[in-house]
C-alpha cells in the first residue's frame, strides 16, 4: 500500500506543478484551484507513505520522479526544451532511484 500512496502523491504533485504553470502566476482561477487541491492531496498521500517508509527515501523518489515527469510534461504541453545536460541529469536521477530500489535496505520493499 505505501507504494500506491507514493505513486498517487507523485501523480498529484505532477498535476499540481503543471497546473501552476497553467495558472499564469495564479491569475487564472481554474488552474489555481487545481494547484491547491493537487498539492494538498500530494502532501496528504506523502504523509501516509511516511508511516511505512523512511523520509529520505520517500522524498528522493517523490522529488526525483516529479522532476522528470514535470520536465516531460513541460516539453509536451508548453513547448519547453531541455538541453543534453538536463536530460543527462534527469537520467542520473532515475538511475539513483533504481539503485535505491534495487540495493538499499532503507527502501523497505
């Protein structure tokens, strides 16, 4: 169950951050409401995850995957580009998450 909570927290954080861009600095009501609701859900689900997993591992996975998903959505939805250094950095983030999952006892499977 903690992995479901964490996956949902990442999903809501990604939605919230995408809506933050769409809100145009909170000048559009619909996306602004979506930001608040999504972040509230993300932090609630993150808190539930912390009952089962250590904060360092949870936060590394949550923020790392969030960065990668947001970058992909920014490219798809807003036409923002990434250079090779940014892509390499995100690949290293994903590699770090994989290493945590495969080799760390702190990740409590």
